[in-house]
C-alpha cells in the first residue's frame, strides 16, 4: 500500500511540476505572433515535445521564424485607408434623441509594404460610426428627414458587414 501511495505521489508531483513549468514558460508563437503587427525579432516559444496534457518542452524562437508574416525591424508600416464601402445604416433611438449609424467595410494598406508576406500588407474591418443625430421628444426618428448636423437621413436596417 505504501509503495502504491509513494508512486501516486511521485506521479502527482511530476505532473504538477510540468503544469507549473509550462504555465511559467513564455507564450507559444501561434498565440503571440500577429502576422500583421509583430516584429520579426519578437521572441516566442515553439513546442518541440508534446504530451497528452500539453507541451513538455519548448524551444526559443522568433515571430520571423515561426509566423506566416512579420514586420522587419528596419521598416515602419504606414497604414492608410484605401477603400470604404457602404453596407448599411440604422437608427439608434431613445426617448429624447436618436443616433444615425453608418456601417462600412474598410480596407487599409501598408504604403511601405513592410510585411515579409504580401498577404499581410492590407486588411479589412467593419466600421460602425455615428454620422448624425436628432434631439427631441418622444422617440425621434433618425431614418428620415435631416439630422441636427444637416445630414440627410435614411436607413436600410443593416447593422453589420
């Protein structure tokens, strides 16, 4: 019985040590390297020995070695908007005012073409902005007429890209 308890205690101790060691070790490259923004020199960890409960052994690496793309330290990205496409508009109402929302699909491109992978030199995102509003009583509509800033208002009910 004491041999069985001793063995169980050793296994539990080793497992606990491995969990603590892996938690204390740095983040893996796939978690920390953002191919759009990470420096090629940024350090990270790569798992070289897997175990059923996680990684047993890590190796030092960089985002340049382990990521699909990265930014060389000799280059500074210059992100500029290159496209903005209207997708929709909607009314954000409350008792005494409303906001007119405009939803657009925006593309930005690095004018310096810094990334080592051309696929990561531009990206797109959904932009939801308030372009005008109305103040007044009793649930004013921001889908018709003009806003307080003079913007002609209309809505198609689209809230996302």
